[in-house]
């Protein structure tokens, strides 16, 4: 069975609420922060779910097609990654 995460998964706010308030979420997939006219992207959705759990989170996601083999951690404190 394959599981997916998309913008219909409103129960995500529960899981985000269990994370440390300063957690950094890295979405390691293509175009999760990209824009499609009239549609919300997964990074925006996760940000809204984080706000709904009254905690601010840092969410890092690719705006374009990303190749997981090309991800590069720029720094660990503060956390930054290049897709």
C-alpha cells in the first residue's frame, strides 16, 4: 500500500502539533513550494496547518523540480538546504 500526503490531509495539524515548536520541516520532493494558478501548494498547506496548531515552523521545500541526489545542506544552525 502506498501512502501520499496532499492538501486534503487536514489531520496533519495533529501530527504537526506533536513536533517541537522550533522544528524544521524539509519536504524532499519536487515542486512542493511551486505555484499552480489557483491551487494551494503543499508547503503553504503545511504552514497553515502549523499555524492552526498555534506554532510557527520553518518549512523548506523546492519550488522547481528537485533531484534528491542534488540536495545540499548549507548550514545546520540555522538549518538551510539547497534543492
